[in-house]
């Protein structure tokens, strides 16, 4: 079906829409002026007037950025025999004096703009029918283009949605993640709006928009329409795989209208919760996988890392702590004389059997704040009950018990720190066997050290594969969740990017740290570069998040047809997820640069030429992707001799600011570029016989939006030749 005409000079409603836009802008400006006029914000007294004035200024500040683009689409609907047009924007606006209101994209009505459904039944009111969906391209308060997506008077679907999508996809990449509010596709919209209060796993190939959809879902969760499931931005957290990607992605949330969300990495969150911010976190398993050619050693390291993140380890830790704390309670008692008003001093005493029974009850209750705080509260409650303490004297009794209680708890719990206890557990076959959950072979595997050849930092450090075990100790002893002052509470909502790289144990812990049903996991089993930490299947995640549903994004939007087909060829050698369909967006053929094996300068002149060709094609955000960080450092320096100055990004401290960069595949993952150049794209660098190496090659080759080059000295890798 032909696409509805969208050029300004031919669309019959262009002038009408221009007039409505101008009137909407004027209405918004009038409202902002009213809010900013302090003399109009008067209350019954001075304090009320100040509060009203501050609130009005806040409303004005929220609306002001949207004046230049009040909306991006419209819906003509028929309800109860009456037709009306609703305008959809990034920020809701109510025109109390005219017909220029705007509906927010994340509202119940806003969802109708993205849906393919033609009818709906609202929670309140009569059923309605969609008569027309229309996209309105607006910039700097001016209307640029009108595109009808659906119009029942033109025969229904016009093909306009695909036209708008292709137009957006032709744009170059930026130095940050972009919002997709204007072009959410029906399958993305459905995944984003999965029922609130239900854990969601969004499986999507590279370029399917899963990360962006996760951010949009978080924004959707903060809307008042979510009712009891509504999330407070300051009580939400987004976990990204590294700080480079966290910085790249974080700016999208303010653009979507929410701020104060914590965007961090699992390692930074874990060390912050443990109070060990200066602890250096290493990933020696990844170092071994990237540098060691001994497949036996690599397989051993992989299996041990997987076992450390096994969900069974939660109960292994719990059993170990139960035995430790019961042993520490032997011979302990609490006896303290307490003074009460109007009564003789009374002695409160707990003998060892009573303390042991309390500990058993605390373990059974499994409090969010941990066993130590749970034990303190249990003993305090027992004291208040035994002594018949009036409510007004409870604070005094707690103060009197504070010192002896702290001393007792110190004897039982103080020697149990997350790092030392996790390592003590791993170093004791008897402790590992106590739960009966691990086999002898698994216990022996945990006792091996396949990483002995990988250097460790001189200062205090922990490996990423150990962190979930340490967090488990913390969860049971000191609690896990969000600190609000001194209070520990569950997160309102947590979004996990690159969810295929989070261990089942970490999922179990995040489930404890978050309101039930409030986790959104975004991942792709085909991109499991850190599969030694991650689950073997989404079923393993669902086992830790009761009620979780998997939503699959079956379409990839990032790359041209030529680049998508190349990536699909690589992924087909290990693909365990549904087939992915690309957008039919034609582009340049994949460029291949090959030099003879005895070339004196190796691949350097080829990479330099590829950069020049990409720039000549009009691309500015260009990435040279290497397999390892040391390769990126080496090439960045050597390429200067060939008039090519690429900014190296080799650690998480570096920030992607756009332009020409060179970075290893593990830091490129999650980023996208207008053009990408894969260095050393051959079987010597990416071992054809190893699935892990093919995954690395897939990630490297799927970073480009529009233009991809493959460079090799000697033959290219068989999968990309």
C-alpha cells in the first residue's frame, strides 16, 4: 500500500495542523507566564503563598522544555458517537481555557498511539474506536511534516509508520542513547507496558531497542496511572554492565522526564552496599578468556565462575551462617538491670536456649534488614514484653539495653564480614558440604584456582565472580536494599541491562532487594560475552523471579540490511533465541580490507584507510573495535603514524563523547556508532572452533548503524569473508 503523502506542500491538513501547533505553543506560554507570576500564586497566608509559588515555578520548569515540541502525534477517536482529536506528547499539558491539551505518551490513552488495535475500553467511560493515527514532525515550534500512520478514510494502514521509522533510522548516532518515544513500534510498546507488578525479561537481539525500552518502561512505571505499583524515581536503580555504558545511557532519563534515578554498575552498587567503595574489583575470568589459549584452563575457569553464581549458593551461605552463629551463641547469655519509673529496678535475662530459639525465629523470618538487626529487634521486643514496659518508656529501655546488646551481638556477628566470610566458606570443604546441596565434584571445583596465572592488584580487591557470594553474606547479616538515611527499604523498581550476564544468585539477591514484581531484565542470550557469570537460560532467571514473563523483540532496528545479515550469519552458529528480522533498510555493502600476511605495516594502513572511507561517506561517530584492551592501546598509538587520531577507551573511567574512538569489544557492547571498523577480523583473533569467540565476533560486527568495515592481515574470518 502506498505511503500517505507527508511533504508539507501536499498534505491537505498541513496548514490546519500548523495553526493548531501555533495555538498550542501560545497556550503553553500563557500557562508558563501565569505560573511564573508570583503575584497570582496567593494563598490564605504568607507561608501558603510561598509554597504555592514554589510549586508553580516547578510546574513551569517542567513544561518549558516542551514548548519547542509540544507533541509528536495525534489520534482521532470516536467515543459515544462523538469524534475528537487527542494530541500525544512527551509531557502532559492541560489547556483549561481551550482545546489545546496534550496527553502524555506514557498514559493509558497515550498507549493507543503505538498500538495496532483499533478499539479500546477505558477503565472509566465508554468504549472508543480509533479513526486516525498521525505523526507530526515538529522542531523549534515549527511543523515540518505530517504523516498519516492509519486512516480509516484512506483504507486503514497507510504504511506511514514504517516510513517514519526508516527516516529516524537514517539519522547518525550520537554520543548518548536516544529516546524512541516518537517511534515506539507496537512490539516494543507491548513489552514496555507489560503489567505493572510483574517481573519482565525482555529478550532482544543487538539493535532491537531493549535497553531503550527498559528506560522507557521505568519512566512508565513512575506515571500516576500505575497506582500502587507506581515507582518513585529516587527509589529506582538501573544497573549497566560498565561505567562507559552507564554514562552513555544515563542522560536519557532526564529527557524522559525523570531524574534522581541511580544509574550504576553491579560492582559499584555491591561495593557501596558493602561499604567498600575503595575495593578494586577485577574480572580475572574475563582476562583469562581473552588472553589464554588453553581451552582446558578456560573451561575450568568458566565452570567454577558459573558455580559461584549458582542460585544454590544462597542456601549454602545461609546454612554456613546458621552453623557459625549457633556456634558463636554457645555459652552466651544476656542479663541487665533496667530502671523503670515508679518501680524497683528489674533484671532482664536471656539464657543460651532462649537466645538460640530467637535466632531460629529470626532465620525463619528472614528479615530484609538482616539477621543482626532482626536479632536486636527480637531481643528488644522480648524485653519490653517481659518487663511490661509502658509505650512512653520504651525508648529509655532500649537505651539502657543498647550497650550490653551491642556487646552480645558483637560476639555472635561481628567477626562475620562479607569478604572474610565468603572466602572462609570457599576455603572450607566441610562448610561447603554442610547444606548437602553441592556434590563432591562441585566442592572440589570450588577449591581449585584456574586463575592463578592472572595477576592480581596489590591493594585490596575482589573478583566479580566472588561479589554475589559476598552480597549473600551481607544480605543475611546486614541486609540488602536501598538505604534511605539509616533505613533499609526495598527498591521501588530495578532495571538490569545486559541481563544475560547476571548470575542466578545475583537475581535471587536483587529479588530480595526490590519490591515483589518490580524487576525489568533486558538481555540477549546470543550476546553472552560474560556467560560465565550469567544464566544458561531465561528459565533459570524465572526460577528466581516468581511470575516473570519473557517478552521477545523479534525485530532489530539498529543496522542496515547488509550489516544485519552479516550478524545473523555469525549468530546462526550458536543461536538459542528466536529468529531476528531486520528492518528493510538498504545501505552500503560491508567493506572488507585485506592485506597479505607478510605486509610490512600489518593492518595499520588498512584501518587508516577504512577510517578515511567512513569519514568520506559522511560519518563522524566511528568506532574501531578490537578484541582486547591492550590491542586498542597499541593500535591507538600506532595509528598516529598513519594520520589517524582515535581516542582510546580502554577502561571504565573513559567516557564516550563521540568522534573517532578505539575500544575493546567488551566496552563496545551496548554502544552504537554510525560506522564501525572491526580490527583483526580473522580466525587467529576470533577462534572459529570456540563459541565464546564467535559471540565476541558477533558483538564486534553489530555495533554499526550504517557502515561496517572488516580488516585483516591474511584471510578474513570464514564467517565474515
